[in-house]
C-alpha cells in the first residue's frame, strides 16, 4: 500500500512551502497512474503543485570520512549533455515575466461552511450567555451566584465565540495562487535569481476589499527535482525556520498490475519543532521524526528515507532521474546494491535486480535468465551458431539481424519477469592462439574483422543510438588481453599479461575501441588477468584514461562491471593489495562500477570506515548503473515500445530461418575433389559415423540456452530419404579398437557414401580449459584413414571452435571433401546436409589460421607478442605475422563455382594523382574533419565480382593491404575491408563497395600512436589475389591518434606467481612464505 503525504508548512513569512513525502509500498508494484492530493481542512487548502527541474539536486550528500585525494577515476562526473534546464531557466522559458506554479481550487463549499459555522458558533455563544443570565421559560433574571460560579459559566460561551471567530477568520489564510516573478538580471541567457515567489491569499468573502499578496525571496527555495523511477518522481525541498506543522492526507484507488489500492485517509498530527526536527505522529503508523535540514525521515538515529514522492516523468534525462534515485538511498542501501545481484530498496519500492544475463548467441541460461519447464511458454529461445561460425560468414548485416532477434527475445523474457535487460555479451577478445578454450565465443583472430563485427552486433542488441529506449544493454568483454584459461599451470585468475604498447594498440585494443568509441556500448567488463602488473579491474589508466577519456566513453549511462569474482582476485591470487578492503577500494576508485560477485557488498562497508574511498565515487558508480536502467525504460511501464513483446515473439519463423541462414553462411569448404555437391537419392546408402553424427546440444557450444529444437546431422541425413547407417556413440576421442567401433566397418562396406562427423567439442575446449594439442585425436585419424581405404566417396565434417591440424585428412587422396562446421546451432545438422547436397552453396571463410600441429611447440601461450622473434624462436602470431606455412590460412574457403574480380578504374579520389595511384598525406589529412582522424575515409573501392561458373553462390570480398610503409618488420598483409555478396548466379556480375579509412592504412609505432606513413601500398582482393591495385602515399608521416602513455610500472604489494614454460615457479612464493 502506498501512502502519499503532502505537508503544508507554516513559515514566518506567511508562505506555505510544500514538501512531498511518500512512504512507498513495501510490495513491488508498478503503478499505471498516481493521484496525489491534500486536504488541509483547517486551512482550506487542497491541491498539488508541479515544479520545474533544478540544475542540481537539493538532497544533501551523506558525509564521508576524510580521505586522501581520489584517483582520476573518482573525480566528479563530467557535466552531462542535454540535461534539463536550470530551475529558473525552465520556469521562465519563452520570456515570461511570471509563471503561475500553483493555483488552488475555489473551495466555495469550504468558505460557506466556515463562515456559516463561525456565525452559528457565535450565535450559540450569545445564546448560552443569555441562558446563564435569564430563565428562558419565566423570562426572569436568575438569582445571584458566587463570583467563581459566574466565571465557570462564562467559559463555554467564551470558547464558542473563539471557535466561531476562528472559523470566520480561517478563509482569510487561504492560498489562492503562487507565482514565480522573473528576476531582472540575466547572465548569458540564464536567469541568475533570486526570483520572487508571490503568494496571493484569497478573499474570504466577496464583499471583502482585496486579497492580500505576500512576497518572499526564493534564494533559499529550491523547488522539486523530478526524477522518474519506477513511475516515481523524486522530489525534495530544504525546509528552514519551521514553527509549526499541520496537515492531513487522503488517497484514492489507483489501478495497477496487481489490483487497485484501497482508499484511505489518515491524519498527521501537529507536533512541536525541536532542534531542527519536526516530531509528528501518523495515525495507525506511529511516531516519526523529520530532519528539516537534511530532508530525511529519521527513526532512532537511522535515516529511513529522503523526502520523496513517486510519479512518472520519462521525458527527463536518465542521469537526472538516476541521480535523484541514488540520492534517496541510505549509505547502507548504496553499499548493498553494488553487486551483480542487487537487493533493491524495498522501502522505496525499488525491486531486486540481477545484472548478470547471458546472450552470446541467443538468450542463454544464466543467473538472471529463467527458462520455464519444458512444454510451457518461455521454455526455449532461438539458439544461433557460436560466434566463431557466424564470424566465418563475414556478413555484418547478418550479425545485426541475429542480434536484433536476440534482443527481441530477451525483451519478451524480461516482460514475463524471466530476465533482466543487461547482458554480459559479446566476448570480443581476438582469438590469436588456437589452444584457447574460449576462442569459440569470438568471431576470430583479426582485429579489424572483430571491430566491424561487434559494431553490427551492438547496433542489433542495443538498437539505433538515437532511439529513446535501448533494446538491451550489451557488455564488451573481457577488457583486455585476456585469452588464456588454464595452460601449463597459468590460471586466468592470476595471469599477468605483458603486452607492449605497439601490440596492445594494434591488436588487443581495436575491438574494444570499436565498442566504446564507435558503437557506444552500454557497459564494459574488465577481465581476470593483470595487464603489465596491474589487475585490469584495478587499473585507473585502463578504465579511466583509456576507456573514458581517450575513447570518449563518458556517457553516465555507461558502466564497467568486473568479470565474476575478479574483484576478489585482486586480493587473491593476484596479491595486488594487502587487504580485502584495499582490493574493493582500489577497484571502485579505478572505475569498476559493479562487482559481478559479492566482494563489494561484503567489504566496501569496512573500506568506507577506513576512509579508502569517498561517497561521491560510490554514488557515481550507482548512478551509472541505474541510468542504464532508466535508458532501457525499466521504470517507464507501457510507454516503452518493447513492453508488448510476448512468447509469440520468441522463435518465430523468421528467427528459425535466420538461425539456419547463419549456419549455412559460416560453414566453410576446405577441400573438394568435385564430389560436392552430392546428389542424394532414395536408393543411396549413407554411413554416418562419428561422435558428432547425432550431435544435439554439442552443436550449441557454450553459453547456450534451451533451443526450440536441435536438428542433428543424423536427423538431416534421414530427412533426405536415403538409407542411413549410423554409428555415433563411439567415443572417438579414444581408442579405435574398442568394440563400439566394430559396426563402423560393416556400415562402410554397405555404404555408397561415408560421412564422418567429428573434431573437438566442449569436453576439450571450454571456459577454464585450454588445449595442449591442436591435432585431431589419434583415434579419429585412425578411423578416418581406415574408412578412406574402402574407396567410397568420403566426406569429413570437422566440428568445434578452435582449429585443429587437418593436414592428414586434406592430404589423404581418398578423402573426397572436408568441411568445417564450428558449432552450428539449432539447425546445424540441416545446414551441413544442405551444403553436402547442394541445396545451399558454401561461401564461408576461415576466421582463424589453421596452424600445423608443431606450432604450439614453437611459442608458449604466455607469449603475448605478435611479431616473429628469432631469439625466442617465435614464428609470429596470426596470418599477419606467422612466418611458417599454415595448413589453411585466415580467409580460406572454397566454393562450388569460380569467381573473378576487378577493381573499377574510376575509384580514384579527387586529390589522387596518376589515376589514383599517388596520394599526399597533407591532402588526406586536410580533407579529414573527424574528431578521431583514423575514422576519416581514404577511398571507396568499387569491386566487380563475376561468377564464372554455373552454381549460384555467395562470395565474400576480402580487401587486404600490404606493402612497405611504417616501422619494420612489415606485416604480410592486413584486412582493411570486407563485404558479402549474395546469390550471384552463374555468368553474372555483382558489385560491392569496400570502404577503406585512414586508420586502416595507418601503422602503430612503438609508443602506440597510429601514424599514416608514406610508402608503397597494395590493395588485394582475396587471399590469393583475384585482383590488386598499387598506390603510393607521399609526404610526411602524420600521427592520426596519439596514444595515452601508461604510468611507470607499479610495484605490487605481494609477490606474483607465474607458472608454466619459461617461468620461475617457487612454492614459497605461491604460499606467500
């Protein structure tokens, strides 16, 4: 039950200033409407007032213990853009000289009643006095009585006269209206005040002369800051010099989602003001005390709540709304709501909220997502392929479409109270080492590809930036240089990644830069590892200098969360701080706003007692979080356009078709001797072998939800109508001589076609588990080799996220075709078999390099450098720097047809010379008007792609740059643009535009600066160029973006343990002895 209260205060200046006080419902209820009124019967006052939004909050901040100056991340938040105007500016917008901010109802009935009652009381008093003197029956004077009896007889008439006089006078104190009179002086177009509040008293009777006008300066009057929460306007007004307190309150039924409130009416009794407190008693609700200076309700020394009232103002800026909400929290409530499972504030009607939801490739099982029982609504959600396979599609529009479906289904789950609106996705760390167990969660190894992919993904998840309400809030993780789980004794929770500035800016940072600077993602997740000696969640240079300042990620709706329990890892096992309190304080001060865990909730209270952080830093973190919820429309009811989404919007035919399309587009053909596409007839016998042959949940990979269906390869093979001989439960990771293999040979003899579906899965690559080899298992290779010896058509499907050395298969002449299928999602089996049959044509490209098996003996996972190093024996990382011969290189993928390409000759830009072959750095930079020069366009290259075969197919145009420019060594090539062309029919030509920016041409110097260098360049189309264009850039080298330099290395308070190859493992260090 909600009890709205409006108090009328009597001040010496005769102006009754109003304060709104609300004891909010203890049950979580969202109001559709809110009616608030007052009924001051003695004063004859009734109504509510709507005030403009002031420039600053009027609720005092809680005082914090004195602390040393905070680090940069704790500085006051920057002035937000687009805030509501100041109080005076908003009052007098449009040039008015006065604004009516309150007008009272007529109250004619009250005035008539008051005057009539007053006259009756006076007549009654005179009649009583007459009766005391004369007998009304005999008309005779009564006998003389003693004087003290005469005094007693005069008391009733006296009080009757007093009451009657009060009733007659009462209407003279009625407030007719309150006006704000504009001040004369203005400063830069803004009113400086003080303004005058003019209070007009109503004439008690028509024949009375003139209503009285009382004036008071408003220099100390700050009208309400109206902030919308869960249909809540938060309002507070400082109260000064109060001499009395008289009020009552009324309410009426309010429709809401859980039924109407009961009508109610209770009284606030007048109480004395003492020592700055108004002591009052609510009927049926006990005694309360209001701190008139701090605007707080106090009970036994504890602040219970601010003077606030609920209402709905969704038009206001999210930062303002969230600020007032946090200002209404007590210190204890603030500290309680710093974890990923926030209890809310029941007394304010703020419900508990779980910030942690997952949606890597569909709404996923996670702490904040609740799937219902099978067979009922919300028992499943669309399960798309893993990002590693969708990345192979090189189709940004596909990624945006997929993300839009995911966010739509997430909203539907949220509307049924089955999910929150903050999602810990995407994982955008580059997949540079094939052993990494979580590489399947990423789109691949190339930083440009990841940057473009994540831009499309965020637009789909969050919606267009100009929309009033975000669809969901995405979270770019794991910031930064995180790509190891558990390798050779090196654990992710304590790993210290040593990365030089050149590699950091060139390779590890670009996807996160795209998230923050170019895509305006709603939140970031700092990672478990340290970066150059500092845990990422405790690094103000990383979270403040780079993320917020350098990349301009300063919107107060954006926040940083830790990876789950990463705050605890700062203390142990990183041993970066001496105490747990220091760990939470250093993280909060660095700019980690939310703890995915409980360490903040457990240890921030004692850290505050020790003066390790200031309250404004905590407030800033909470405001960022709740501003994000406001921007999501979490508090705004049916005004949010996504509120009408239901289970009927989950797994729609469009979503199912999109899941199939995403799988088909990513599947990559690695070998084909002409066997594919294969015409399958009902008279054909297929031997379907391997652990993946009847894969269901295997096809989803990790971070998956409950799929509406899972169509395995066996299901799809049976749907062809051919005879299928299946042997799948063979434990192919093990010994091929086991009895489970025996039916395989019989089936191979009977079959016309043998299809082997195997590879790796989440039993060998997963979160917390890196691989020690990149081979196919010996058992699988043995079986494949024996099956190939039967001389039948032999197709191998390689499944899993990380690449494995398939050279023994691709080099086997008896293997007809090799496909890579990743983790293809709910319709993966159908997509694979459709490609085999030619119902769909393969056009995927490998998003990672497939290295030979001996690669992992040449470089350790702990080596974060990219360039080859003769001293360490490193052959280099990724397709840009690897000096060996890959099995299949990045971008490799065959088709069922052939293509040719040509760069159009008219693509030269205006300042190019020699038919667009020579460009000047000065001309290029003079034509650049972006804040960040690396985003400026260099050239749009129009590329004609012709299908020279007969099979209709997609084609991915990959644009690479190579050449001699910038610091040595030079990369082999760099991806600078890509585009997917769809359904190019045999003999036809399609044209695509490859947009190349100055940043794509730039190289990174030793200090991390992006520099446009003069030199020779070549644009190549495809990995083995179908066509290329040479050009030269002349002039001086120009720095496009200057990298903020990190501070000097920080000496840690505890020893750091590093295990594994090349480490100095010391048991005493590990045990802190």
